[in-house]
């Protein structure tokens, strides 16, 4: 599962596009605006993974609702 998400730069608030899978590996991104290094600490990786899983469940529910209404 992969999401393209945006992380706000803690220094200049630029939205930095990032890949959720890469983030979970602990890779670091550089801000294109101020070159600050942004990465996910090993400590917060499970939190992000949990949030992504919940988001995916929500997405499945929404698409299930959509297909239910389209059957009419
Ligand atoms: Zn920045």
C-alpha cells in the first residue's frame, strides 16, 4: 500500500511531497525550499503506519457505500 502524502516542513512550512512507504523505511527527505532534512523517527513509524491503515479502511468503506448507491 502506498500513499503520496505531503509533509509540512518544520522550518519553512513548505508542503513536501513524500511517499508513505519510503517514509516508513525511515528515509529522510530534503525540503526543496530550505534544504532542511525531514525524516520519520523509528519511534513514530508505527503511529504513521496505524494512521495509514485506518485511512485505507475508511477508503474501503467509502467505496463500498458508493457502489451500494450506484446499484440503484
Ligand atoms: Zn523548508
